[in-house]
C-alpha cells in the first residue's frame, strides 16, 4: 500500500479493482474511518484479513473477490 494513501484520513471511496497489486492486506485501514466503499478485488493481494475491516461504521460496500486473503472475515 503506498504510504501516502495510508496517510489519507478523508477517504470515502477507494476502488483499486484489477490493478495487479501485490501487497498484503493494508495495515492502515484504521485511518479510513469515513470509508464507504472499498474495492480491492481482482488483484494479487494476500495476507490475513484484519479485524479492523469490521469496525467501519460507514462502510457499505466491500469487494475482496479474486484475491488470496486468508483467515476468517471478522464480524
């Protein structure tokens, strides 16, 4: 995940669909409290799905299809 993108706290929409990304699940998700839409699908992403993904009060759309994440999806 690019460092500058992690620093953004005002993100509400992030669509990185089919960009051939290869990094692990982003650690900086906790910074994106205003996020409503997150699409990381159809890349080459991997790693454990962070429990913080379930802590976004505004998140209405999450797309992680066709990647290589592991672990259980947090409730």
